[in-house]
C-alpha cells in the first residue's frame, strides 16, 4: 500500500519541524482534552468529555505513516484484553479526510472497534504537544498524562499490558 504526502501534509510537517522546543513542552495537564470535539469517520461529532472517567490511550496517526499502520492491530488486541475495564483507545487521525481514512480502514486485515476520530485541521497537535507520528498518550481518568510514547509500539506486549493495568490499579486505590 503506497501512500504519498500531499502538499498540505508537507506544509503541516514543515510547520511542526519549524516550531521551537518550547512548543513541545510537556502537557501534563490536559484540561483541554474534555473540551475537544472531533468528527468520526461517519462525520458525526464526538465530544471527548464522553470518555471522562476512563483510562485513555490516545493515539495520533496517519494512513501514510508505516509505524502507525503497523501498531494498529496490537492496539486492537490491547483493547480486547481490557474490554471489561474502564479503558478506551481513541485513534486520532491527523490531516486526512473521512473518505481517505474510511477507505484505509476497509483495507486493514484487522477490524478496529475502538473510536477513530478525525482532526483534519491538526488542532490536537497544539493541545497535546504532538511532535511526530505515531505519538500515543496514556491518560488517567481525570485526563492527566501518565506516559507519552513517540514512535510505533507493540501495544499488546507484556510491558504495555502492565502499564495500562498499573493505571487501572492506581485509579482503584
């Protein structure tokens, strides 16, 4: 599956690379999280405040990003592992249309049952200090940052499962 970066995406990448290091400051307070409203692939508005009270794994990705695509099946397995827990994975696509993302999802071998949201304007980049793709944030039930991962990861590995389990356990203490 060959993907090309359009002029719009190149502009977004150039903008990201031109930001000063201060723009990448740690966003340990994610008060903006529950104010965001993004579209899903059916062009329906999804208010992220609906996920308040759950441990969240926010994954920022694009269809043209090979590590993003590679980690998707392992995220689905992680979600399946914690299906009975107050845990959710939300994958936020950056800069692509619902048509492009929907077509891409149909090509995947693994059906994704977690929410896929669209951020065509890249506003979540600023809110969460995203510096590259894929980037994944683990947030507690109040939306506070627990961990940040830049680059692809095997999300159903023992270490990843322990990370999510620790977050769930901390919420129960």
